[in-house]
């Protein structure tokens, strides 16, 4: 009868009618204890539970944990790429093209939320532009030729040429150029989109680190003067830092080359990783940093001596450019300045590789067979694993899931791995996916003083906790 006592103990927390629960709650998976303090009566007179909450997520019904074999190192050298394939985060569709599977989509949605929050905080507005960008815009700026083979080009039935936009300076400048004249009082204008981008990479590799199709955040700013545009530039760079800080990543901000985008000032946001294809030089003494492609990377002096440069491989996750009038002059995009004259917009453009950040995080935080996500990006915060051989353990797991789901910020953040497999097997899979917390429901959860094993996957710490302790711990978890 120890299991009965345990059930009551758990449901006492949840339900004001424990005697009712102890006979009913684990009779069926569709039951929930959510509202059982006011049991209703069926037409046949029997009491029933109201069924309000339907958010339980069972791994046995989800597209994940599909029994993938860990890809051997001889084929793939990039750890995050292997982990993404192994844990069903992505699936390769064609060379350089990946489908984002449900777990991956959840991670990306969370990253997008963080980006939206930080950009909205500095007054940016979200929008979305056409993926098909008219060749005539790109010809105006000369980039139709300058981009070479990286541009995906296509022709419609009327023989009009387009490209699949890898970046949208032309399209957005045309919006401002063809819209009403704006006064300086309305500026800066800051508009961004998070959309699919295309680049015909010569040698796509490493999953989203170098793919041909990916999600990117691109922001464009418009000011009336260069001073104001410079101020806007710094504001956006501060928001970028905030985004990367919230992910808990170590990153370097280095002087970047302006490449085919152009402009006068450019910074790259780089995450050091051996697999990275960029090389950055960072001075240990003065903090100066530059991409190896730039002239600044050579001959930099600090305190009258050459800088002590350390050279690292890194992954570029963000890039900012102060463009000046490079695009506005081609489109004659003008605003009205303080002197009531028309002048060309001073522009800035700012990219963040959304797909790439997701993978770069995993590349630097994870171990060989175990994903570690930044806490805010984990696809789910909790995975509950009940002992497969005891039916009561599943019921307790379900109640625990319901309780966690009721916590603010944790709604939808819990999965129950109810597969009929050994706990150790399911634990292995849960660690590979990288849920921050795994809770096992075993014999100790059936005792009078019920305890659950809680594993913090970041450091592999395992502790036994009571329901109260789990709820206290859960209340400290941050989500987006
Ligand atoms: Zn230095």
C-alpha cells in the first residue's frame, strides 16, 4: 500500500479531494487532477474530473528519439552538425539544405523571441520583404554582377529576372525611396525581418554553419545625418551584445571587412570555435580585435608597442555595417533634414545568423554525445522519465508534468518520456537532446515521503528532491 500513500501525498498538493484522487487519478491517461477540487457529476451520477489541461506531451507520440545511430566521426567532423542529426534537431534534405525538425523549430522560435524582445526594446519594427528580389534593383547597385555565383538567380514566365534574396538592402531602400518623404523628426527608422535567406555556397558544410538556405535576421536603419546614423549603429550593437549575453555565450566583437555590402564601419560578432572558418586577431593587452581579412589586423599598435595578438578560429554570428549613402544614392532615397532640405538617407545594416547562432551555441557548449543548450533556448526545460514497469509511476509523472505546466513560464516546457524502454536507455536519449532537467520517477517516488531524482544535465549533478523542492527549483527557471 505504500504506493497509495505516495499518490495521496502528491495529489494532496494538487487536489483538495485526495481520497477521490487516489481511486481515480491514475485510472486513465486522459485524467488530470487540475480541477478536481470541484468534481462534477456525470449524467449517470458518477463523479468525473474536468479535463481542462491537454498539454501533456508524450515522447511516444512525438517526432524525436527515433533511434538514430550516432554518425561516426569518419564522415562528419563538425560536432554540432553530428549532434543535430543524431538528436533529430535537423534533417538533411539536399546538400546545404536542412529541414528543421520539431525540436529544432522550438529552439529557433525561442531564439527569435529573444531577438524580437531586444530589437523592440530599441524601437525596431518587424516586417517582411519579398524573397524574390527583382534583378533591376540589384543591377542599380551593381551587386547583380558583383555577387557572382553566390546569388540564386531565376527568371519568370515573362523573362523577368529575379534573385532569391540573400540580403535586402536594395529592396528596403526602394521602399523608402518610393514612399512619402519622411521628416528627420520621424527618424531613425529601424526595420527588420527574420526570414529565409539563400546563398549558393560553393562548398556547403557543417550543417547550418555553412548552408545554402538559412534563417537570418536583417535590420536596416535610416537616419538624416551621419552623426545620428553612427549613434544608431552603436545602439544596435548594444542590443546585439544583449542578445548574445542572454544566451550566456562568450563572444568577441572585432573590426570586420565591409566586403560586397560596403560602408565605412563594420563589426563582426564572433564565437571562437575550432571548426569556425573565420580567423580573428584579438589583443590580450588592449582588447582590440579584427578579422584577419582586414588591414587593421596587421600592424596594430597599443601602448607604443605592437599588440599581443592571439589568433583564433571563430564562427561569425553577427555583422554590422555603417553604410552611409551607398544604397540611398542609387535609389535617390531621401528624407527632409533639419534645414528643410532633402538629403540622402544615412543607412546601416545589421545581420544575425539565426540558424547559425543555434548551431554555434551547441558547437561551443556541448560534449561529444550530449547537447548543451543555452538555458533559454532548450527545446523543453523538463523531461520526466517514469519507471516503465510500474503503471503508478506514469500517473505520478503525468501529475508532476501538470504541476510544472501550471508554473508561469513553464507551460508547454515539459515532456514525458513514456516509451516502454529501460530508464537508463531513455536517460541517454534525454541527455543527447539536452533538456536542462531530467526527472526520473522510480521506486522512491512511490514511498510515503516521495522523492524524485532530478538531473541537472549541464553538470550531470543528480539530487533527490521532494515535490516541494522541485517546485521551488522550477520557480527559478527563466524562459522566454
Ligand atoms: Zn593591443
